C-alpha cells in the first residue's frame, strides 16, 4: 500500500511540474535568460537579460542578434526588457519578424565611482570612469559567442537603445562598423552639434552671473549631463580643480574649440566620424526615431542628425511619433525598429563584400583547436599572410581573462601554440567552455574550446 501511495505521489508531482511548465511558458512565448557576465573592461559583474525566442536551439542555424542599451537617469535593462518581451513574442509568433535574440545588458550602477553624475557614462571608453564601450564591443560579444547560438555576420548583428542608449548605440555602431551592420536608436540626442543650440540651457542654470568661471555637476540637469560628457570625452586626471575633466565651455559661456570640436565632435559625433574613412569603413543600416515632447528634448538632435545624413547622402530611416508625447520607450517605436531591422537583415543576404566579425582580412585565419574537446593539452593553429603583431588570449565562458598564449610580432605563414589548460599564474583551470580570441589591429576572431577533466 505504501508503495502504491508513493507511486501515486510521484505521478501527481510529475503532472503538477509538467502542468506548471506548460503554463509558465506557453507556446510561442520566448524566455528571458538572466545571467551574470564578468567584465574585465570595467571590473564589474554585468547582469545580462537575454531574450530567447520560443524555438531557440543550441544547434542548427545561428540566430540574428540585437543588443539593446538602456538609458540613464533611472532607466535600466529590466524596464526595457519588460517592454520589449511581449512585443517580440507577438511579432515572432505572427511572423512579422524572424526569430531573433535580443540582449539587454545592465551597465550602469548607482553612483558610478561614488559620483551619481557619472551614471551618464555615454557608453564610452574613458580613463575617467571606465571602458563602457569595450564592455559591449569586446566583453559582451565574446561572452555571447560562448553562451548562445548567435550569428557572427555583421549584417545580421544590430545594436540599438533608448535615450543615452540610443546615443551610445549609434556611436558604437559607427566606431565599430566591422562588428555591427545595423543600428536602431530610440529618442536619443544623437547629433552632438545640437549642443550649439542647447548651450543657453546650460548657462540658464547659473542665472546669478555672466562670468561662468565655476561650472559644477550639481548646477542642474544640463550641468550634470555636460560634466558626464566631459568625463567621457575629455577627461583630464590632472585637472583636479575641475572634477578631472576638461570642460568644453569657457568662463565667457562659449565653446572651447580644442575641446568641443577637437575632442568631442572629432571622436564621438556620429556624422563627423562617418566622414573619416579610417573609422567608417563599412556602411550601416540606420534607423532612428523620436517623439514630439511638450518641451525641448531630443527631437532637435534627431532632426539635426537626419539633416546631416541627408547632406552626406547616407541612406537611413527616420520617424517622428506625434502621439503620445513625452520621452519614453514606446511600443510603437520598438515595433517600428524591429520591423526595420528584420527587413534590412533579410535584404542583406543579397549584398556583397559585407565583412563578418569572424572574417579577418584575406589570409588571416584562426583554425579550430585540436583535439576539441581536450583533456591535457590542445593545439591552436593560425595563419598570417604577412609579418604583423597578433595576440591570442583565452577567456572562460563568463568572459573572464585566463591567459595570453601569443602576444608578439609574427612571420607570415601558418603557426601554432599549445595550451595546457592553465591560467597565467600556472594554475589548472576547471573543466568547461573556453574562448580563444585572436586579435589583429581592429579585427578579431573567436573560437570555442571544450576542456574536460
């Protein structure tokens, strides 16, 4: 009798578990996979929310990829995730778009380095407040290659975001156009030249004087934003009297050309960067939008960016949403951006001469290691067409650095190096998936290795 009762209990338990799983993830609903990624670029653990379509599989054809960056001032990846997931479920289920993996990293912490105004890090590498561009372009991309079945082709890899994430995504896409082929940005101050129009708003936060010799981060919202941009784009660790930044406005309330134009625009303004052939090598599919607000906001900046692209004869899609008004990530904007990316990725199949993230220049190649999986030692082979400097680094599946096995000038031809499953300190690493990353100039290629013990 006890044995029969036990069997009945187990059968009921299995039914309850199966029943709950069915209703926890109904057919057609994707899942949110939340994991922690260790970032060597900023020295923090990053929480990453990844949307996986319902049909996701670790095998078969790799999935399209869309990295979505959150804004600042209270915005976060979880809020964007909650807005986007039902839209993705609906659009994939009704076949409005093909299945896609959407990744939302949380890369802002309250009081970055103890200073709240640095939350506006602008997704930029800065000696003042950290490498917030490399978090995305190196750490996250490598980590995603180890974690999920994501495509490596740049024309099927998109980046986008909302507000500060919109600004950062366009900047990252332009500066890293060998890694991303598409961008979809929502309601961000993309064109930095707009600050020539907005400068009076900064000065208005100091109504008691016309001698602007002392700007400070807490002077008002625009002051906070301005100092954060200076920390990102014109840091100066020796300028301790001015928050370790070179401010872009002088005491007369005028822009300082060497800083505003020489540093900010030359290195971080998308339209300016697109005129630099050393930076902008491969064309982007560009979508951006804004909505009409009750007062001044980002529409002036997006209008200006639209005019700049028109003048440069750069194809793009620009939308203005009139209702509802305000600065927020709307479902209409998300859906519009996803439709644009889906169509552009579909059309990219017929294009030629579109480089991929894994495709090094002709003659460069990182081969699969052998044996793989391996136990004691594996051989990593590669080919170079010319004498050059390369590096081969090993990371674990969390993106944590393990060891550098090559970092020097190499002669042309094929070569190889062995890895014995140890770290830089000579300690044996645990079994698991590891990445070998080959770097040459701005190019990189990644391969997976499986270590068994």
